[in-house]
């Protein structure tokens, strides 16, 4: 059985992926550099949003 990568990530998962602190991830969400959705009381970040953020950061660094 294969496990597909999740399409929606939790804030702690994004923290691990980007190696950033909780408040930094929430700052990125507030500034709309990371897209997020709220389901009930749960905040979720689409995996595509994280990939786009990384790509954008790489483009700006070059």
C-alpha cells in the first residue's frame, strides 16, 4: 500500500518542512505569502502553497 502525500498540511507540518517557528509560519499566512484555509477551527495549508512559496523564495534569491 502506498501513502500519498497529503494535500493539506497542518501548521506544525509546515513548520517542519520549512524549518521555521510557529509564529513565523503564522506571519507568512497573515501576510498572504502562504495560502491557508480554515476548516472548523483547524487551519490548513495546501501543499501547493508551500511549494509555490519555496519556488518564489528561490526566484527572489537568484
